[in-house]
C-alpha cells in the first residue's frame, strides 16, 4: 500500500519536476500501451519515457508526451504489451553460444533416418574438411529417439559417406554415440575396460556398439580440440543475439570458466554486450577443504573483469561463486543427495516391487564442516554463494551453511542462492525466507517428460513424487524465488518455461504420455513473471536498477506480441518478443 501511494505521488511530481528543470527532452516516449511495470503494486500504465538510458516517467499518455521534444522518438504501442526485460538467474551462456554454432539435433524427437539426414547436412556444410577433423553433434534427445526404445549404434553413423570421426552427444550430458572412425582414433576395442564411473556398451559379439556412458565419454571428448579464443568470442556474440531475441536483458553465467568472462568482456569492449552479464566462477569440491588458492583465483578474475557500479550501458560483474553440492536426482544418474534412499525395483518389469534400497546418492560434494567455513570466507570477500543443490539432502546442507553464516555474521548482506531445488523436504520450505536464501528454479522441469522427472514416481516413491519441483510450495512459504533457464541443458525458451511454471504441463507435441500436469501447486502468472524479473534482479543485486519499470531504473524492457497476464496461460509458450531494449538502446527488433 505504501509503495502504491509513493508511486502515485511520483506520478504527480514527475511532470512538475520536468517543468521546473531545464527542458531536457526524453529520448524515447512510449504511449497507448499496456505497460506492466511489475512495481510493488503491479501497476499497469499506458506510457513510459526514457532519457539517457533510464526510465524518467511511467504514467499516462499526456504526462509522457509532455516530456517529448523535437528529437524525441515517439512509439505508439497501439495497445501492445511492454514489460521489464527478462533476467535469467542461472545459465551457461558460453556453452549455449558454442552450441548455436555447432551441428545440433536441437533436442528434437527424431527417427534414425532423420538423425542421419541432419548429420549428413552438417558434413556437407563442412565441405572439404580434412578427414581427421572431428564432427561433434550436440543436443541429441536420446530418450525420445523414435520409435521409443530403438537401438542406436555406430551403424547409424557408419552409413554416412565420410571418413571423419563423428560423435553425437546427448543433451543431458550422460551419453555419447561414436562412429567406427572415432572409436578407432580413441583406441576403443572390445578389450577396452570400462573406466571408473563410465560404461562402454558392447554387442553380442563383444564389440563396442559406439554408445558410451558418463565417464567413458571422456575417452572420446578428450580427442576433440577445444574451442579457440575466436570460437569463444563468436559463441558469446551468438549467445547474446539469442538472448536479445528471447527478451533476456541480464543473466548469470552459473559456472563461469575464465574464458567465458574473457569472451563476454571482449564483446563488451567491441560495444556488443546487449545484456547485463554476471559471472559465477566455480570452486571445485576438491578445493573445498583448502580453498584459499581457488578463492584467490576468483578474486583475481573479479579484479581483472568486474566493472563495479552498474550503469545503463550493460557491464560485467564477478560477484557470485558457484559450488556444486550434488548432481541430479533424475534417472539414470541418481546423483542427487537425498535424505531418504532412492527406490529400486526388486521385482520384474511386469511385477514391480519398489524398495527403498537404492542408497541416498553420493556423499555431499562439500560436506557440512567444509561448506560452512567456505561460505563464510566467500561472504567476507563480498561474494554471493550460488549453490547447486538438486536433492533434498543437498538442499538441507546448503540451507544449514546459510544458517551458520547468518548466525556468525547477521550484519552481512550476503545473498546465498540455491539452484534447482528439485526435491526439498517440507521441513525446509520456510527456511528460505527465514534465512534470506534465494531458490533459483528452472520452471521448464516442472512437467511430465522423459528427461526431467520421467520414472520419478517409482524411484522417488509417492510422497516425494507428489512434491517434486516445489516452486508453488516455496512461494507459499514466502521464499524469494528467482528463475534460471540452465541453458543449454534445455533449449533457451524462457516463454515455454514460464508457461510450465504456471501450468506444470508439457508441450502438446510431447505426446499423450506426458499430457497431464505434474502434481503439486504451480505459480500464478504474476509470480512466475516476477521470478524472472524482480526475483532474479534481487538475486543479482540489480533490484535498484532493473527488474521493474520505475523512474530512475535502467530502460531494460521488452515489447511482446500478447497479454500474457490474461487468457489461457498455455498460450504464454507461444509469446514472441517484438522488441528488446537494454539501457535505452534497442538491441533486438522482430522486423
Ligand atoms: Zn546449471
């Protein structure tokens, strides 16, 4: 209420201030729109004015037009919707950008002839590439290769007219399919033993089929030359273009290698940084017990690249640090740290008998006595810890470390974040709010699908299954939720994710099998949209300058082709961004 009152005072004062001050005209004035400000009162106004990269007015048309001068660009929105630019609180933009420049199966449900057609297209596109040049094909939606259950072997690739080594990598990162030439170069034969944590599949004759799982993939990937510096720069540019098209005006690189910070900084120097770029370098679990050297490396990275105070022109920050508490709860990995054991089928496929004998996953990657002092060291240096925790056991450890931090240093304004939170014990829901811990959620996982929670009903059991992906429960408990796409683990599709966050429904094209919503409460449209604007702005310490459309904040805004706040929420998935503005500059336009 108080905020609404202040806002209305602002509406009255702004034109008066403009008249009293020297007449400096706005650069751009939008009128006749449905402008969703996402301010504290979720006000919708018709007009907005921008000067020097900042919003100088929101309110009615007359008030905005009073700020227009001879050189002002006037945009008549004709009723179209404008809202704050999207802020993606967890993604991997360098890998995402490299993926955009690679041969890709694009996460699609494909038959083997379709896969062959796409790979052949990439080979043809490569022209006269040397015989020894690796072709890496990415984003294979392995579980949905059509028809479901079809065998995928090296024969699929050996049928193609090339001598080049080829590997196809699954989108979820656990499997690689290789052709015979790639197996030969890697020296993988029927006699090669499985590496620790990996598996080489064999046929009835004991020969490798070409399919390699988990750590075995490294036998191949280590032979592929890493991207060059120029590749990384091209990837950063491609990632930024893809973000601008989606309406993303700020992001966190949630596991930033130094080359990512370097690449985006180079693009920034060229004047091409079209989103506010935040980076969270990783501290590896092995460095947890004696972290000083790893921390010093991150401090050096911050010194070299962090641009300090934010300005309308997008810049770079290095003030988050990534820590992995566990892996993923999904099959077949089961690397999420759980409080109770995974269930295993002790019966048969026809007569299943699920028993809680699967263990609770790996040991936490950072044990509590290691994590607590590490989090406090990072906080003392001004870093916000960004902790990957997928299982409820890992989440609890991350919350405990946050509690220890608050107890030891209640005066520090640290903003710990826990990414993913796919399974959270109900006893922990209220702790996020109480401890000021931000859950960074990937809404697009909150649906029935083979690659997200497929099979979870069985291996989690009914109780845990009923409360998987707890965005609704966390919101009810007052947690300050933010959104992160985790791109390129999934395609960069923020609008599909928002739709799933509200409906907990997969796309109709996913098929009958996945046509029902995931159990548990979803979010309202407003809650989901706030998570990807004001919520993520708070996570990234941008709430004073971004996340909502208010006078004084940066002009980071998007124009979209529909009113996502009204009508069937399933239609949010089809939203098209018509224009993206960052710091008052148009960085994407649909026409
Ligand atoms: Zn991630």
